[in-house]
């Protein structure tokens, strides 16, 4: 059962560009997610769409606990009103909202796929037990269930992404993460492309401009990636919107990838950490990718004002990269 809510005085035409899907049930943890989605919509165009998923009433055998459909409608209306109040308080807007009954995790992934969503935005929550269950862990389970990029937003995020850090291992997923992150950073912002070497490789950390060339071609490849991001030629061989306004730097670090990325992001005050998620097989879906998992969990503790972007391998769906950024 689903209920579409489109206020007659504020309804907007369907977007030509793929929408940003905000998963929210009106909890405080989702306020920052709405704020970030609003800021991204200002840059990328169009209005986000809100999805509120309610678990259905439990049933035992053939006897439902709550057989009246009207009771579910009352729940949907009440939940919609909670989301509406939050929306009005946070972004002062009336985005198209849908209330659906079902398993929240599978439903978010399914609806995102059906709508061709460019991003799924949801809140991480604070590092309390309830938020670990319904915040960062929910974000991870949504990533396991679908193939859309997921933006997990920290509870203290102010909605503006001025600086982003991208973990680059040169996989297709990490390149996609870099391309999307470049479009999410505010006009005139900074993007850091960071490659983390395994500790077994004893090459020292090197930074662009330090004068120390890495032992392999990592630095050269990172700098080439920076050029492609500025020119907009990285989206799977298709032209995308370049970001010549960005300051793009590169770094090569040594150690555990997730720990090094989080340390680096904390040091530079990044509002976004972006990583790719590996594979589509059962094992890969269960793990999501250990780096992505550790980054999301770590950010929920250490980077409360930041967001984490996790990108799976691209498919044939429309991509946020094809929306022209707004200054």
C-alpha cells in the first residue's frame, strides 16, 4: 500500500533529470539529510523526492493483528504529517512525498531503482545504540540491497559540501565516486583524490607539489584523474559536466584504507568522504566492501558534520553527473 502526497498548490512537473531520493521518517537523525538534499537540489536542479517506509502490521498465521485498512491509512497520514513538519522546519519546502508499507531496506532500494534515482540520501545518526541500529547500519544495508549511490549524512551536517575526500583505488567504482563527488562539492570548493597504499609497500607518503615522485605511476594517474574531472571526461567515456572551478589535489598515503581516509578527512575538515563499493555478487553485497563499511561506521563516530558517499559499479541508469552544476 502506498500513498502519494502532492499538494495541489505546490505540485511540480516530473523532473527530466533523475531525482534525489530522501529516505526519511521524520526522525531528528534525518533533518541533516533533508538539509543536504536541499543544498544539492539547488546546485543540481529540481526538487528531491521523499520516501517514508512504514513496516506493516505483524500477522500471525491467517489472523492479522490489525485487519482494518483504515488503520494503516491513519498511520500513513500521521507519518506523512511528521515528515511534512520536518520538511517545513528544515527546508521550508513541499517536496513530493510517498508513504509506503514494507520492509524499509528492501523498499528504499526498490523504489530508488524504479525511479532511476541519482542518489539515495539518508541520515547516519549519532553514535548511540538506537542510531547504530537505525542509522549507519541502515545506510550499509541499503547499500547492500541496491545499486544506486547512497549518501549517508551525519547529524551535524550543515548542508554545504565545501571540501570532499575521495578514496581512489582506480576501480570503476572509485572513479565513479570521484566523478559524482566532484559534482556535489560547492562552487569553488576543494576535492582531494587520495590513494592509500598497503602497509606492506614501504614507499613514504607523497603529496602533489612535494617534489617526491612515488615509486610507481600512482601520482601520475591521480593527476590525470584530476584533469579529467576538471574537463568532465570521466563518466564511463561519456562527456559529463567538468568542474574547472574546483581546487583538486592528490595524496598518496600508507596504511589501512578506511582509517587513513577518515584521518585525512578529519585533518582537512572535509564534509564529504566518497568511496566505491566492490562487486555485485552475494559475498560482495553482504560485505558491501570492507573499506566502505568501515568508513561509514567510522564517520558515524568521528565525522558528525560530514557525509559518506558510497558508489557501486555504474549501470545503464541515468547518472547525477549529467546534471549541469549550478554556481
